[in-house]
């Protein structure tokens, strides 16, 4: 499904959706959100904390760390026990503590919220709510930091939180309006380990339809929808900006024996004519795939890996360690054809840091 681009005026003129939501059980969070939506405030996308009411015990920036929270029992710092999350002082005299976060995409429509209070027990946030706004300039960002700013709109109504657990809420419908910034409210104070905001990126596509850009990028609306295995590293890392920071910042499957292939399917942010693809095995030195292969397809709904409509655009190519390889001349069946999905196959298994599909957007 292509995520449509919208103009700034269209975004500003669209009314916010209702704030009703249903609870999602902890064991259903990943299957509900992670193969359909993007975490719009993940730090690797470029999201950042702009302002906060307080962070006495633990920094607000921990909220958007992509990895699960950790614990260090018995470890103390100047402010007290060390926590991997955001924790404010006790006895807040205001109704709530708050943190303002800039999305890591141009703007995004919100489908759900996750709050993880892992390791916060007795000092966790009792209740939370989420608001959103649209700001496009540094001057606008300064305004939204003000206590008097009246442009916040409710995305998620006040919800009760429990200690030491993942909890999530799916909105009744994805927001009609796209947002650039969100504000997490914590009633009245306490600690939260992680904050995830799931939704669809609303990218700003190039004006020139002949311009080649990264169709698969998360920030352009690309989503890794399914894979054969992700035992060591998640498929979602493949579409992140920049090169991987370590071997954990990539997609890695378990070891296999005998004849085997692993695969990952990517829904492109925009249907387009593919110009070239990039397969990067940075940091994978003793566990890179022996070969890589790429397919593309144009499907009305999310395809299975064995759908008949897949077209091989890159026949198996020998891979290597720590190698960022561009495949352009090697591609076949791409000129003049428009594709909405790509499938990376690794033979027989192993790890890949990034997979990028570049092309021209179909209009």
C-alpha cells in the first residue's frame, strides 16, 4: 500500500481524529504493530527530545532508544538508582510531567501507542496521555515548548499504566491528521522506560518525478512486512537511515544446515520504477550470506513470499563481509515496470545490515 504524500497546507487543514482506543495485550504488541506500521519516534530515524518538564532521576532521551530497556541492580549515580528510562522527581505540583518529541519522519499519522514501564515498580507512571501538533520551522518549535501553547491535540486519552510491563493501545482509527511533534503526558510523575508511537510516515516526495530516491526507506514510508526468520536481528533495521552502528543494528537469521534460503519482504513507500538496489553487510564478517538475490512485484495486498507474481530482478550474486554493494547493471526486468514491493533473499542464511531500493516514483 503506497502512503500518499500530502502538502503542508493539506496537513494543517485536516482535523484530528477521535482519541478513543482499545488495549493491546503485551504478547500481541509486536504482531499488531511491527510488521504494518513504523515507530515514528525511534531515535535511529532522527527523532529527538526537544523539551521536558523534568528528568531528575533518568533522562527523557532514553524513551526513544530502539533496544529493550536493561537493568543494573545495585548501581547508583548522583541522582539515585540508575534507570534505563525517563524518571522525574516525586511530588509534582503540576497535573502532569511532560516530554516533547520531534518525529523522525517528515510527518506521520498515528495508529497506536506503546508504553513500557520495564524495571519501574513502585516508581512507575500511574497514567499517561499523548498529544500531537504540526510544526515546520524552528520558530514553530520554539512556540510549542511554551507552557501557553494551545495547539496540542489529543491523540490518546488518559490511560492507566501498570508497573514493570509493556502496554499498548490501538486507536479506533488511524489519525486523519499527520503530526510532526508529540507530547507525552505522565500523571502526575514517575518513570517510563520506553515510548513507541506506531503509524505511517507521510513523506515529502521529490517534485521532479524523474528524480531517483530511496523508495524503500522507512522515512519515505517503507515497511519490512514479513520475513522467514529474525532470530538475532530484526528486519526493521534494514530500512533505517545511515549505515549500521554494529552487528545488532541489522537483520540476522539463525544458522541453518543443508539447502536453505531466508527472505524478507519490503513494502515500498511509493510504487516506482527501480533504478538500483544496495545490499550492505557492514559488521557481518563471519556470518554474511553466501549469496543475495532480489525479487520485485506489484500486488494489491500484502504478498506471501511464494506468490506467483514475484519477478526476479537480481539473480543470485556472491556476497562478502563488511561490503556495501550497489547493483545497477546487474538488474533485469526493471526498465519501464512499476513495482510496489521488493523481496531480498539471502542464501542460505546470515546477516545483512541495510537493504535499499532506489527508483523513480510512479505518478
